[in-house]
C-alpha cells in the first residue's frame, strides 16, 4: 500500500485560498450566470448533477453481508483500540412538541414546514458539539476567516446555531457587539453572555430581520438544511450591511482518501453517495462543499471579494501529525457514538431502509473507523464574501 498523504494541519500550513473574479457587483437574478460568458451552474438540489457514476449499494446488500467480523487491523484488545475508546469516553409549548421517529426526536412541525434530517435530542447535540471542537482545532482556533474589524462589529447573527456553542464563543470574544443565534429547535442553554440571545427562526423562509442590519452573518455545518442556496444567500445579502460579511463553512458528505484506502463499495465509500441520493429525493443539498456550489451561490446573490479556504478533517486518529491525530479522534468520537442517529431519518424515512439494514451498515462503518489502515477524511470548505459598500 502506498504511503498516505496526510491532511494539512492549519497550524502548520496555510490552507489554499481562491480569490473570486467578479464581473458585475450587486445581486443577480436566480437564473443569471455569475460571470459573463460562463454557463449557469447548479446552486440547488434540483439542479445538481449526479455525484459519481459508481452505483449506490442498497440496504438489502448490507443486510445480506451479515454483521462484520473484526478486521486484521482492528484488534479490540490492542492498546490502540483501548486508547481510542478511552479517549472517546473522556470527550464524550408547540415548539417543544418534537416529532419522534424510531426513538429519536426531531424539530417541531410548528416551526417549519420543511424537513431537516438531523435529530435534536441530547445524544445528537453532544455529537455536534464534538464536531464543533474538531472544527475549532482544524481552523486553528479562529472563530472566523473573514477579515472582520472589531470596531466595526455592532450586530452579528449565527444562522442554524444548533447548541449555540459558536455564538457563545463569539459573544465572549467580541463582547461589545450584539449576537443573535437562530435555529428551528430551542436546544440552546439559558446561561449565555449578556450580549447574546437565541431566537427560533426558519432560515429557508424570509428572514425576520431588517435590511442592512448585520455586520457579520455566520453559517456553519448546514448540509441538508437548504434546497436552494442562492435564495438563502440572497436573504443574507438583504440583511447584511454594506461592507459587511457573510461566511459559510460546510463539508462534503463524501469520505475520501489520498491513497485509495477508502474503497467505493465500503461503508464509508457509500456514505456520501447514500446521503446525496436521499437529499435529492427530498430536494435538499447534502454535498454542500462539492462542485463549487457555495462560492457560485454567494456570487449569484451579489457578494463580492468572495474567497475560499479548503480543509481536510481525518475521520479517525490515523494521521501521524499530533494535531491531525487529535482532530481525527474528535471526529471519530462524534460519529461512532451516534452512527444510527445520523443515518436514521435519511436512510429509514427517505430511502426506506429497515432498522436491521441500518444496524448492519452502522456496524461496518464503526469497524472501518477503527481500522487505522483506512486513511479517510472529509473535505471542509469555508467561503466568505462582502456586500458592496
């Protein structure tokens, strides 16, 4: 097997930055191309092309495989296995009328008439917080990549705030500005910095904020939340102050490897394809960071000075680099603790898998996560742009 190419550590090497070329500033119509002479490319789930020609394996395929046996690189009695598990353990009104699906709770139908695949129960929220910490390490401790000037910050909003952990950290660091965190579920804590408040809002609808209000609009980890990203960014454009910034960081659902160790027919090789197939069935974008989607949509909405930064997040602690190994450990802890919860809505309710099929697939996914000869990673992308003065 060839030597794996390890993900770049943000602390050791600056991630790649792409500066956008803008032809005409100002908001563009939904059907307009973002650059003269360039064909309109998809920015919605309905327009997106198929991801890869390799077939998607059904739930029945996994059920026929039976439960996996421990692999040769997964010795459950080894020091490596013990280290992973012990480290994982150490990390580890109508609005409140949540829907319950196969034992997991989801957002209330009274908040939004759209579908969102992620549970909102404590187990899933804890996993999201672990992912947030992995992102914090990956981004080198930076709460934003956009070139913000602290003296200019008056009003900031975090769209899809989840447990509110980013909004809390930002309000603590920039305590002279007002911060709002919005979400479709009230799962945020009550003890927060005095300059922070949380609101229940559906970002897929018209935003309940006045025009030209926010100096900074932040979005993170929202794959599967939107069907048309350009329309969401146009609401951000409307509510952003001239000279203000929009920043969106998100990931691809496709698990990749630089040495071919993630096989197309493996559980993690199938993971992103299955989520993408389910997203298409309900009209939602799952592979948010793929195919230049975010930067195109941001330009189409009218933002200028658009820049892109790319990152890699290991799916387990396989890298030799200590920083990357720690990031991979946190990703492993988050995903392995709730594989079934992440899969439940999209695989069972959308793709029609049985609970037995989900359980077998999850067993293969966990076994592959513990196999240190599999050098998987997920690609993250941070895109930020500025509203013209």
